[in-house]
C-alpha cells in the first residue's frame, strides 16, 4: 500500500509502488499549507495519514486515470483543519474512499467530477467532532452510467457540532446515472447539528435517493442490549463503536475509537 504522511513540518511519500505520481507545491509554503496533486496511473491502494497540531490550508487534487481501481484510506487527527479536495475520475475508473477524522474543529470542501462513462465513487466519511465541523461535498455526473454512493456518519461529543452539506448533480442528457446519499449524526450533547441533502437532476433516466438522520440511538436499541445484562453505558459504547467501525479494519483507527469508547 502507498503511504503519504502529512505533518506540521513535512509531506512524505513513505511507501510507493510507482503507480502514483505526487506533485507537491513549493514546500516552503508548508507553514500555511500547500497543494498536493496525485495522479493514479494503475490500480492500487493508498493511505493518507494526517496529524496536524496547527491549522493549515491544504488543497489535495486526486486524478484517477481510465480503467483504474483505487482504494484510499484518509486518516486525520489534530486540532483544526481546513481542507479542499478535488477528485476527477475518468472512463471505467472506480474510487473507493474511506475517511476517518478525529479532530476538534475544521471545515472541508470536496468536489467530485465523474468525467468518463462508468466512472464510480464510493465516498464514506466517519468523523468524531469535539468542536464545530463543517463538510461540503458536490458530485458532478458529467457522463452516462456514472455512479456515486455518498455516506456521511458522525458522532458529536464534548462541545462538538456537525454540518453535512451534500449535493449530487446530473446534467441534461446524462442517462443511467445512480446517486445515493446516506447521512447520519449521532448526538451525544445538545449542540445543533445539520444535514442538508440536495439532488439536482436534469434528466429523467436516473436513480437518485437520499436519507438523513440526526439524533440519539433509539431506546429500543439500548433496551435490547440492556436486556442481555449489559449496562446502559456499555450498551451505548457498543452502539457507537459499531456505528463508527463499520467497514474499518485499520488498527490505528480501531485504537483511536477505543480511546473514547472501550
């Protein structure tokens, strides 16, 4: 697996198989952040590890070439973040993207362009919010038979609040596209959280749907576990871990979640 490490002082391509080209803007700008461009030429996997104590502005551009299948794990820890991502997928390319954030606060914008026929993205964000976090995402379906599956799951704790702003766009004449949005915020405090799902569809031959939920775990879920001699707090911890750990097998992330909910 390719690994990129981003810290306060440097950006390092720790492991690479030669299938991804990385272009970093002038490294002297690392004091404030910089632009990182990744060009993926053949099918491979990538882990991006970000550990930032100071707030920086990063702009990450990811280009997936035709016929490429790319699996990405983006793991972010730190105090604050301000990120801009751009993803472009060419014909018959697939991007499976899993993001896990354990940060206090920040803002992130994501722009996804499905440029070629049969391009497909599976975008799954999981975040633990301890202060204010805002995520903006737009998916543009520029070609026929493109697919986007967007999942945002978050837990807000301490003084955390979350906002998910999601937009899927299909243009006139782009047919056989599929768009799915699924968003859920589990609230562990009384802070206000928002989910704003949008589907802007200019074509009839499209399948599009979204779901959104903000709230706590249901009493039925908790009661079911408590009826099996599990305490309320243990039941709550199990539900949170199950919610965050779905489809995650990375040991660093599992260890991070266990720090909060054992």
